[in-house]
């Protein structure tokens, strides 16, 4: 039975291009999941966009001598281009500076406020003594007052996981210029997180056995120390506060983290409007049978397993103070928070300032997008921090994509094209033939089960085992030696081509670009698996901007489909390029090794 599946993908921050560490956390895993769900017959809505508000954007704009909007415009386009090139199949990738997003963010604020979950409070805010500008919590570092970790941020300690306030840090310093911040009184609106402790606890406990253990354990540990959290900032760049006496103020805006998580909902609503059915989003947000999966790196768990669910509970009127749903109606909480660990590079943390970085754009200018997607799936930070090395990338490209998968495709189609010019018809099958065909068919439920649980490494490993079994089969059957038995050659190549076709399907979520090529090599016509495209859209008063969208209802379905004897075949082209081992030295030289 078909389900509505919401794939909510973390919003990349528009203060610069994204690197491969970013897309290993939010990008590739969410696309692999979405492509599988579509192939399995489910109705997927995959949404995200660029996160464009907050002080960091303003700080970077000041450094470059441009306005915050100009900076956001530039990197919105850069990021959209890069994610499109990586093949990420967004139904809508938009941005947080749209009138639609402003309206939805303000509606959620008003619903929470009217239900009593937002209240004003005078607090101590950090400002830069040299500029007078508010310093965002994440731009202040110091020693954690709870665990003593030297390097805690003003909003959270990554060592012990506790929420913090900048004024609580020991020896706080600005990450912008190293100066000691000045703390002054300022009035802000607070989200009353303690009012959701019971509701959040019950909801999280219900996820036992469903979520990744690291995500659930981290989230449950936070429940004991929930504190009211500021959701406004002293800033002129962001979503205005929708209350009388506040909405026209030039010095107060909604905090960027508050409006950014609302983007999942606002993007869904924008997609529905652009689709011609303004209420279509409700099937993913209010249908009790729908499921919502949220993808991000582990540094964003707290926002998706605590804060966003609390906001939804409060808007629905389901916190300790009760209340009634706002005008959008009751909204669904996440079904699962799918968090990845961190990707490092050659043993070091990614750092743009230290040139320890591989930007997506630079990577794709030299290497195949599917090669990166495969590496992230098979060796990425799914369950633990993982190190990207150029030597492993080259070895996996050459040893697995080229020598295993590419070789199977090339020699199977080459022999059939050369000897018969078409897909040959099988004669009597041997036990070896039947074993391989059954092995290939059996992979569909096995790989599908792993993909449905976001276990991508297990899934791609199982799919590649089919490829290896097929290569072993060809090596054992040696059809190139059976010149006096053309009927047996036909059967062997028919079996090999059937498994190539199956493997193409099994690998489509991971390798959509090359799977499309295999589909064409096997005589397929039309679109196998749809690819994303960028599209310019207009907004009154705000000019044009690019979105990522696409039609993904191609022929790709999650099953073994019998190949058709007689389908014409032409000599294939290489599926992947073999990389010279010197690539390792060249890339390390770029890093200053």
C-alpha cells in the first residue's frame, strides 16, 4: 500500500559553498532514501532550501562589502547548482527569504504565543564591544561550566550535549575577532521548552527500537535539563516578530534557528502552491498514515528531536498548558530523525579557513557525481565519525565502480552486442544459472529492507555482492571459450544481462546517473530515474531566484523486471573512468601536504 513519505532535509547555511562533509550528512543519505521510496511506490515529498537569516550571514556580508541579501542570493545559487549536479532529487529546494516562509514562520510563532508557550523576558545578551552588534550564541566560545570542555559554544556543549547560555561560559571569547563579549540587558521572546518535557519524553520513548541508538540516547539525555530558549535576536536581518509593537521594529527579529526548522513546513506549502493544489501539503503533514523522516548531521540533532517537535506540540496545543491548533491545523511530528556522524578529511576536521576542505563544486569538476555518492554510501559517517582519504576514494572508484560494476556491465553487453547484436534468448538453464537469478531476485527485499531503515552501507554492500556474484559466474562459465556451443552462450549472456539489469535497479538510489546509462545501454527508451533541474521562479517585490525541482516518476520500480530477448544492443561506453593513482599525490598537494 502506498504511503506519503516526507523527506525533510537539513537546510544548508548560505554563507558560503558547501563541502563534501556537509552533503555526506544531509544530502546523499536523504536522496538515496527518497529515490528508493519512490521506486517502492510511495509518494515522496523531499523539501529543503538555503537557510539565509541570522548574524553569521550579516558578518560575512560585512567582510565582503555586500548586503546580507546579496550574499544570500549568491550562495543560494551556488548551493542550488552544486546540489543539482550531485543529483539530489528535491521536489522543492527553496530558501528562507521568501514571503511564503515569512508568513508560515510568523503563523507558527503566533500559534505558540496564543497557546502560552512563548513569553517575553529580559535577558543578558552578548554584543561586540567594537561594533555594538549582537553576537550569535554559536559565535561565542569558552569553557563549559558543566563538564569543563574547552571549546563549548554559547548555545551548546558538543562534549556533554547540554544547552548553554553564552553568559554561563567560562572565559567567553568571540569567534569573529577574539574579543571578550559585553553582556547587556535586552528583551527577548522565549520558547518554554520545560512545558514540553512530559510530552517530548513520551514521544521519544515511543521511538525505542526505531531510531538510530545514538540519536535516541542523545535526545533522551537532554530531557532532564530543558530550559526556556530565546527565539528572537537583536538584529535587522530576519523574519519580523508578528506582534503589535514589535513587527515594525528594525532591531528585533526571530532567531535564525527558530525560523529555519519551520522551513520544512513552509517549503511543503510552497511546493503545494506551485503544484497547483494549495492544500496538497496536508497529505504529508496531517494524514495519520504519512511518515516524516528528517536528515541532518549530528550537530543538529537537538533542533530536530527536541526543539522542532516542541514547537509542533505547542502549535497543536499538546504541551503542558494545552491550547488549540492554529489556522494551519494539527501538524505531524517527525517519524524519525536520521542523523549522520561527522566526516573528516585525511585525519583533520574540515576547515575552510585552514584550506582543509573539498567543496562539492570543486570535487564534481574533476570526478563523477556517482563516485562521490557511492563513497558516502559505502564509507560515509552513517553510524560513526569517518575519515575521507583520497587513497580510499581512488581505490573504491577503481576497484569497485570500475573493476566490479563497470566491468560486469561492459563485458556482458559487449559480448552480447558483438555475438548477437541483441539480448539473446535463454535456452535450458543450468543449476548455476538458476542460483544466480534467484540470488539477484532475492536481493530486492533484502536491500529494500535496509534502505527503508536508512541503513545505507548495509544496502549498498548487499547490492554490490550481487555484482560480485555475477562477475564470478561469468568467470566460471567462460562464455568466450564456447565458440562451438552458441546456444549455451546465449543462455549465459541472457542470465548475465538479467542480473546487470537487476543490479542497475538495486543501485539506482545510490548511482542514478550511471544507472540511467545502463538502462540506455540495455535498450531502454525514455526516462529510467528522473534527475533534478534548476528553475528560475519570480516573487513579487523580491525578484527571481532558483529552485531545485524535477519529475521523478520515471520507469524505475523496485523489482526485477524480465529483460526482453531481441532488444537491440550496441557496444557499450565505459560506465566509470579509472583514476590514475597519482590523483592521491595531486589532491594531497592541493591540501598543502
